[in-house]
RNA sequence: GGGCGCGUAGCUCAGCGGUAGAGCACUGCGUCGACAUCGCAGUGGUCACAGGUUCGAUCCCUGUCGCGCCCACCA
C-alpha cells in the first residue's frame, strides 16, 4: 500500500476542496431524493446582520448548530438548516451613510429616500453578506440554495400579512404616548434597545456654605459629561388673590433641570405629614411664570429627594402616568423639545397644539425666548444659571445614577411624545408563556425559562415603528376624513392593507365611489391633505406611512417566513415546527420570545392550536476573552475566528468551542486550547498514517463481534463505549462531554494504547492475528472519523476519502450504532496489561534507569490467569516495556526492584544497575500512601452507622479496596524487607 | 430593589453524595521507523469561608465574603 499522507495535517490545503465536494454532492440539501421517507430535522439559523462579519459568538453558535445538523444527517434524517441574513435596519442604514460620507457623496437627506434605498441595495449586493462566505469557512452545513434575506419579496409579503392581520385583530394599533426617542438617529426605539449607563458627577455647591456659585466651573464639568448631578430648586408658592404674593417655597430635586420648562405640576404624597398641607396650592413655575398645581399623588415618595416631585408629563415616563391621573388638575403634557433634542422655538411650534393647551390652562405656555432653540444640555446649564440668578437654586449634589442611552447611537435617549405603532405584546405573550409552562417548548439549560417568564409576565407594548428608511414599510395609508365621519378625534382616516390595490379598494369604498381608483394617488409622506386636480379630474391624495418596522418584527417571523409562509409550501409542511433554536441568552427577549409569540399566533394545527416555532431552545454561553472580558472592538480584545481558522484550521476552532461549551458558564477563550486541539487533529492524522503504513484498510463485511485477538476484542468494545458517550453528549446538548469523550478515546485509548500494543502484530508479516488486526484498526479509525465528523468535519472527510474508495461522502454516511461489543473479561485483561506496562515505566523513571536498557522480569506468586495473560501479551509487553526475559520464581531474587501487579509481585533484578537506597525510598513512599488509604477505609468500615446505612455495593466496594490495598502493602513490605 | 450564575491545580475550565480531573504552563527523561503540532514519567489542590443535613459533603441546604451578568428604579 502506498502512503498518501504527509506527516502533518494542513487544514488550509484541504478545507476549500472538501467544502466544494460537499456542495457538488448536494450533501446539505433538504428534501434529497434519498431521504424522502426519512424523519425531518430542522433548524433556522439566527440570521446574522447583513452588515456583519463572523465573530466568536457566531462561531460558537454555528458550530453548535452544525454539530447537531451533521449528527442528525448521519442518523439518516432529512435535515434542513435554513440560512439567511437580516436586513438590520439601523445598522445597515448607518453603514451605508458612513460609506457615502467617506466617498464624498451626498447625504441621505440630500439624495432622498428613493435614491438612498437604491444605494443600500447596491451596497447589499456588493458587500453585504460577507458573513455567508465566512460561515462556509467554518464548515456550516446549511442548505445554501435556500438562503433568505429578511427583505426578500416573500418574507416582506409575510411581514405585511402579519401586520395587517394583527391590525385587524386589534393587536397592532397606533398610539400617542411617550417613547424612547433617539435624538441622534431621529427615531423611536424599543425598550430593549435602551441601555442604562452609569454616570458619576463631581460638582458640588450649596447655597448656605459657598459664597459664590461658580458657573464657569459647572459649565466645564457639564461639557465633559452633562450627567451625574442632582439639582435642588425652590419653587415659590403663590397666593391666588390679586396680589399674587409669595407665601412660601417648595423644594424639588431633579437631574434634568431643562425639563422644568415643561413642568405642569408638583406632586407630594397625600400622607406626607410635612408637605400634605400644600396640596391644592399653586406654584409659580420660575422662569416661565406659569401657575402649576401642587397635587397629591402616591408616586411622590416622602423618603426620596425632597418629598416633592416636579412633574413633566411630556418628558418623563413616570410623570406621564402622574399627569394622566391629574388631568382634572390640569397637569397636562407640554412638549418642550423637538426631535433633535433641542428646546423648541417659534418655528417648531405646532400652533394648534399649543393654542389648545394655552386655552385650557388659560395661560401662555410659550417657552421663554432665552431658551428657545438651545440644545438640551445648553438649556440645562442656562436653566441652572437663571434659577440661581433668581436665588432659587438651593444646591447641587454629585450623584451616581444611570442614564438611558441608545445602544446604537450612544447618546442619551429622550422620552418623547409621539405617534407610534405598537404591538399588544401582553396579549401575544399569553400563549408564548403557556407554551413554555406546559412544556411544548423547553429551554436548555432550564433555568433560562425563569428569565423568559419574568420578561413576558411584565411585558410592555412593543413599539414597532422606526423613523428610518431602510426596512419594511408600514402598510398603512392616511386619507382625509369624510365630512360625515368626524366622530374620531384623529384628523385622518387610516387604511391598512397588504397591497396598494386593496388599499385603493378600501379608499374607494370609504368615499362611496366619489373617487375612481385611478384617481387616487399615494404620496410618500405622512399627509392627509385633501385632493388636487389634473387631467384626470379631481384626484384624491392619500399619504403613505413614512415609517418602517423594527428589524425584529421580521425576525420574529423567521421560522415560518423562510419556509414560504403564507404559501403552504412543501418546506413549511415538512419542516415547521423546527427542532431546536440555538442562540445566546442576550437575545431571548429581542428574538426568542417574539418568535414564540408570532409562531404560536400564526401557525396553527388542525385543531386551531398554535404551534410553537421550536420544541427546544438551546441557550449557549457568551464567548469572552481569556480574561473574561466581553469582546469588543473598542477594548481591542477581539479574537478573530477567521484568523484562528487560518492559523489552526476550522476543525480546531470548532472542537475548542464545543469542548468549552459547558452549560451555564461563559466561555473564556484561550488560544492555547485551540492549539491543543489542532494537535489533536494532527494526532488522528498520524494515527491514520500509521495504519496506512501497516496495511490497514477497511475490509468489506468486517464484523467486529467476531474478532479473536483480545486487543481487537477490547478496542471494538471501546469504540462502542465512545459511540454511546458521543451520541449521549450530543442528544443531551452536552457538547463538551461529547468532545471530551472523543478526545480521550482517540488519543488516550486508540493512539496511546491500541496502536502501541498492536505494533508487534502489525510489524510481523507472518503473525497469525495480523490480518484481523489490520481490518480492526481500519474499522476503528473509520468509526473515529464518523464520531468525530460533526465536530471536525473537514479532517474526517479528508481522511475518510484518503483511506479507501468510498461509496459515499462521510457526511452522508451512517452514524455508528453499536451494541454488544463490550467484554468485561477482555477489558480486565487489557487493563491489567496497561497497568503492568505503566508500572514498569514508572519504576524505570523513578530509579533513573536508562530508557534504552532492557530489563528482565521475574514473577513471584503469579497464578494461572496471570501466566496465561503474560503468554498472550508477551510480545507487546517486551516491546513496549523494553523487556528482555520474563520468568517465574518462588522467592524474591536478591538485588531487585519490585512492584505488585494483582496477586503477583514482579521483580526486576538490577544488581549493580540501580541505587537501592532510591528503591527503598520509592517503596516506602508507596507503602505510606497505601497505609493512608487503608486507615481511611478501615475507619469507614469500622463505623457501625456506615455498615448499617450505606448501600451494600458501597460497603462491598470498600471491602474490596481494603483487601486489595492490604495485600499490595504486604507484598511491598516484603519487597522492602528483601532489600535489607 | 428583583432575578440568574460563578469562586476546584500557576492559568483556563470540567466534574461530582462514596480515593479530586483535563488542556496549557512547569520539572525530569527521551528509547521501539504514525506523530517533536510527539512520547514517557512526575510536581502541583483544606474543592472561597462558616454552620447544617447525611453513615459519609467539593457536591445537597442555610448564611457570610468576593466576583460577574440580566431586569426594574433612580425626585
């Protein structure tokens, strides 16, 4: 047989070639002809952002999915691993805007919506989805032909259908309330996209202790970071008679002084003994000179702050609720900021809105000139200065508090009163909760269910509209109300439907045929502005909703939209419900919970019961750097998986991640582990090389149950043991256990022992067991390739192809399912052999006997079985143990080192070679250790409670241990004595 | 404030009611034609601490200390 293998394995040379072979064979296609009748197995990939590139989290996530898919494919299933990318609204829009800026091109606003979207699509075609190629480098066995994108026409149709149906069911609605507004990206964002950032101030001032208020110093501090301070203002309380005299002050505290311009009340707790007498009095809001009421509300905690809270309903979530409760007291919303986070000026005024409020309050609500148009932080400083000038600034305290920031824009978000679209998530959560509570869907590890429950049980309406351009348009249109339909407070008539045709039909019906369908025009902006005239005659203008949907809205549909829903496709029928969702805990809320809601709501079984999108959710760890820090570009601690693949191969990286993927703990990735597993790949490579050099080749019809030689009987049992452990590990999602079982089996069992022990047989061409051993080793390695394949697909496929002419690629071959190959008596025999060799080696090392020196063994007290074993394994013993002769004696020879193996004492006569003092020390050490053990075990056995209550097999085991150790100690004692 | 998790060898981590494990690092020694990306032998641990349950606790329970994360709040 010719040797075809190099001495080392170089992944770079083979990975691409192997991947091409898989693709050429359509190995990863779903609905393969040869699997028509097979059970299905399906996973949908967490779609990476189209802007993304492969990071460690992806590498782990997709390694896990690939292990599962390859495993199930080898178990014969019809596997669909559905792949695709997410359009990632904000992220993509930002990337393209940055690119345009870098190229000196016009801005998004200058280009206009249509041109800009063209530019985004161009970008997507050109450089979007590089991550897809990177997933292939990792070896991901997705059904690549079925790649989907969340903005594909089919998926967009699914989005529109879901939106319209939920709207018609009342589960999607438009509402005016406070949202998290991002003043940089100029869009609303959901609660989940807000991150809390801790801020710490440093400026301190108190009216009574400091002479002079140092405005310049404060300005300097606030310029660096506008957050981190608590300001105390004294609000004057007025009489309401004609004199309007100040009768006292009420002190309020705030971290956001600029919002005081929009205060419409002050709240104190109705049972606050110190302050409740003020309820009903009026405060003259400083700077603005507007009268606002002091109201009683339980929100005002007497223990916190000053006990009195300024209420700005239009700029604070809690205040908004207080305002609603005190509408009758005229605690109204007065919006003081525009979408840029600047104090509104004359041109921003919504005249209608402010005049209505002014009218209700009977007071002017205009913002004083000096503040108009100021940025929120400039306004903050200005308010403080002017309050101080009025003598109403009591003190400034540095505090530590958290400030809400937009996770994408990294600016403080602003609670902002706007019209937005919401999903009634509370309603959809009911089924999503039930499905997990009743076990239709299970989390692995289970403790994540608690996190899932807590979030869903307290879920808020989900704000789904975004003021962006890149994304799914909201299929809503706005028209002027009919004269006879002014019942609603809203000024426009809302039309919602999946297609423009349907909307035109709705419009046509609404105006009772007054406008032809051809006489209805859509304009691309939010307007409900009447009609116009052209050559067609009178034309009705209907405004399009300019907003797009939250990216996660389409992601929520991913498990069925990718399968073709709402069409009833073959894929939808066969592969929904998917089997497992593999993801990190950081997107349980963003994605998992929402997929559950949507899947259960839209996909029903025959009885109308919702079908969850997956029966299992496997939550894996987060990959951190070797120090446990979250990897991030700004910290510069990112380990690039592609670099590791270049350096060590995809298999080594995959195996590392699998081996470290123990449940319930983060992965601190240490590159030395990757190196270690690269070495593991080389080890298997070289074992294969050895087999090839020794004429081992798969034999057709080989039956492992009928091998004769004990070494072969033993190793086929070990293969069975490994196959059980690996199968169990994968099915239990304990990938580290599966990986470790493989590592130990291949390295510590096959390579360290079987290959070594079998060398005398293989190197002797006349040996009776040679053919059987060759066939066995080939069989063992074939099984090693198969069992390792889900973890190291490239290496194993390559070796599979190099070692024989195969009918199939390994990736399409059968998963080993073995039984009845283990044999206890053979296991005992080989354990004995391994033990005796190890003892010889230890003895030689301890006594510093030259490794090259061949020694003799003399066995004393060996029973028949031992003599038979010696005879049976003499060749292996002599070769590996470097032994010259083996003989038997009745008494210990003089001048020998000794050890005990089972019932026999084994002497190594070494007079003149070894240092007997050293041997004495060695023996004494062994005896000492045995004595410790014996004392411990005796203590246990002498304990009557132990004897009374411990299980019989435990007692028996301890007794056996005691007997064994005692016997061994006695023999060693004799040996020591023999040394004199 | 609510929740989740973690403290095991120098480092990174498994494990587990019955004699404490791996990789890396470290110390010796390298001999047999698979492999120096290797082999053999070894050093190294009061399993954070304190109680409790148990015949027996690194493992289960309670508490303490230290660390991390998530959610909520923050006048």
